[in-house]
């Protein structure tokens, strides 16, 4: 079914492709059912389609409502997945540095201790922001969806920026005791790079979805 309403919606909606397709398919089916009902009542095909579209409502208003739902869905999934990733990476590095055997361990420098504390604090803060965004999105329309998703995106980007800088500073300053077996460190570094890049992409997407369209 060719429809100006569907064309406008498809051009304006942003978000996960599968969710968009499902929404558009549902609207297409509804318009088709209404058109068929009008045709069964004796109206010509073109008139039946126009009546169905008029009954559907204002396309811009419907698009705004659908966009809010798409953004909320993406934000909910992102908040949950980011919280899992942040927690997993923090735990992974803690396990490596605490339990891996180290040759000739020495007392860490104060700056290393400070940077390590910064990393832990920022990770916890980002996880808290993710949990807050998750709660706000789960409560429905009490808080604007765009606000909650924007909070999620900025907190993730800032957190990973600070963690990356602090981690680099720790190694440049001199981590006191690297594990004797460097393979776990290399593996954890690769995992951190992949998951960190994925979170950054997801966070950027959250911010893109909350940008007003012109």
C-alpha cells in the first residue's frame, strides 16, 4: 500500500531498524484494514485511502510519539548493556591486578593510587547514571525520554574518556607490578578495547537520537 503518511513516517523516524520496521508494518496494516473497510462500504479506492489516512491523525504528531518510543527502547537496552559492560570490565581488571602473580612487587606510587581511585569512582558514577536512566525510562512519561537517554549517552562518553586517560596515565607513570604472565593483560586489554568502542558507539547513537530534527 502506497501512502503519503507512511512515507513521511519512514523518512522521519530514527532508531533501531527492526523496531522501526515493526512500527511501520503495524501502521501499514492498520491503514490497509481501514481502507478495506471503507471500500467494502462502497467508497472508491482513492477516497477510501484518503479517509483512512485522515482518520489516522496528524503524521507529525504520530511521528513524534513513535520517535519517543523508539528512543526509549534504545535507551533501555543501552542502559542495561552499558551497566553490564562497565561492571564486567571493572571486575576483570581488579581480578587481574589482585590475583595474578607479580615479580618483585613494590609499593605503588601515590599518583598511581590516585588514578586507580579515579577509575573506580568514575566507573561507579557512570554505572549509577546508567541505573538512573534505566529507572527514568522504565517509569514511562514522568520524565522526558530525551533527557534520560541524553544523560545515559553523556555519562558513558565522559566515563570512558576519563578512564582511558587515567589508564594511560597509570602506565606512563609506572604501574608498580605487572603480572608475570602478560597474556591475561593483553587479553583483558583487547576485550576492554572492543567493549569500550562498542559502548562509545552506543553512547553516540543515544545522543544522535535525542537531537532535534530540523
